[in-house]
C-alpha cells in the first residue's frame, strides 16, 4: 500500500490483477485491473499465482 500527498491510498490485491484506489473517506474503487499484473509465483502447499505485491506513488503520474 502507498499513500499520495493528498491522502489517497493505493493498494494491491496479490491474488488478482487489481490495484485499488482508496479515498480519504475509505471508499475503495478499482483503479486498474489488467492480466499483465497476474502473478506466476507459486509457493508449494500454500499459494499459487501470487502476483504484484507492491505499489508506489510517483509525483507527476497522477
């Protein structure tokens, strides 16, 4: 999860190819959902298909 200067948070769901935007009132919406974010990491006897697990806010890319 990361938080932009305006207080908007961004979070990743590691088991789906989804990035969420969470406003300052706690309302979540899908910012991005794309199969390019799907994971291929397999942890035997635990999880399969683990994908992206981090997100970063970069100034100028709002």
